[in-house]
C-alpha cells in the first residue's frame, strides 16, 4: 500500500534527481511509525535503478537484496552500532559498485551509533567515495551529535491528519479499533498497526496508573507486572502517555489521555516534564545496563506520590536508578 502522506517527499526527491541535485548524505527525521524506513528503502531502490519513477514508498517495507546496498543496524544481541561495524561499512563503500549504479548505505537507527562509531563515519559523510548515497534514519534526533547534523541534509517526516490516517488504516484491516490504536501511537499510522495488538496491555497499564495516582494499589506490585513486558515497550509507551498528560496539563484538557482528571490535578506541570526527562534518559540506555524491576518501582512510586519529589535534579535522580 502506498504511503500517500510521503508523496511530497517522494516528488521532491525525484525532481532533485532529475536535476542532478541529490544530496550524498541525508538524515530522515520524525516520530516512529511515519514511514521513514519505507522511504529509506524506496530511496535505495531509486538509486539502484530498481524502482519506477512514479512509485511511492510502500507498506510493508520493500527492502531489496542488492550487492550495492548495506543496511546497518545494531547486532541482534546488542542495542548499539559499534565502531567496527562502521569501519567495515566505510571499507565496503570504497570498493567499486558491483552493478554500476553506485552504492547505498542505510544506518538505522543513526542514534544507536556509539560516539566512536559516529566519529568514524564523519569523513565518509563529508566526502563519500564514488557514487554513494548515505541514508541515516532516526526516531530520536536529540541523541545525534551535532557533527552528524552538519554533514547531512535533513528530511522531516510527519504523520498525516487523523481522518486520512484512519481511512488508510481501515484498508489494512477493515473494522479494527484503529482510533484507539492511532491515539496510543501518537498519530503515526505504521506505529498504530503495531499498537493494535497492544491495546489490551496498554489499557491495563493506564488503569494501573490511574489507581496509583488515586492513592490505591501498590507501585511495587505494578512494577512486578510491568517488568514481565519488554522494557523498551513499557518506556516508549510511558513516554508517549506522559507527553500527552503534559499537553493536557498545559491546555487544561484532560479528555483523551486516559488519565483521570483527579490524577491530572495532582501533577505539577514542571514535574511532568522532569518526569518525562527521566523516562527519555532511561530509553536511551543500553538494555541490560539497569535493573528493570527497581527502575520501574522508582518511576511508579514517583507517579503514586504525584511527582512530589521530581524537582530540578530529576534527570540525576532518575539515573540513580541505574545499577
């Protein structure tokens, strides 16, 4: 299925290609689930002559198996892209194109590169060998070094409007609870597809937060249940919900966030953003580098206390949960 909301990006890319003005390094930025990886695969197919000029990025993502394409991601047993991976990539890009259409390298997610790995890529980003296209994909732009930014042209991706997104999703699976899934996904259609299967889980987690916020339930018992889930799923969902709660607190509109008004009234606006900062710092940590159970206990105890102790040093306090 065509990702219609990316048409303006595809049209601009094709026009620049016709004019011979394509960048040699491009950074795809936007929230998870808006089609950045589908666009990266589409750009690769265009570069390698595998895609009709009028086509759009599609779902499911179509990534070609091609001798001149490298898609670099963290190894299965790790969450970071290391310096040796980048060195091997740079060495492969210096070789002659196998099929004569140039080479494409996709780094996904670019924010997963270690500092040394990112530094090793800088010279190649600035002066790529031969006819090479480098595509960097990131959902978390704040974790990219400024030196990467300065060497790439930036392309910003945004989700479509809610009505258009729901119409598109209904073609994927007619009659599904897409409105709820899209809300959980922050408006991103592809993330909504993943969120559909998680609605029961996230509804239960929202109930847990409401109970804790009203002074009922046990933060330790809730943390024990949540610790059985994938930590990245829990932290990503919690970050999304806290962002929505923060906006609700700013606009004094609590409808739609799932958190009771009585709970919202207990939350201080400044403390909500401090709390979100803690969660985002935890999201950036390598898996296995902290105790999930203790970390969740700390987050949920803070929530149950109305974020009373989440002050200016919130980021430091959150990192003290790390062991």
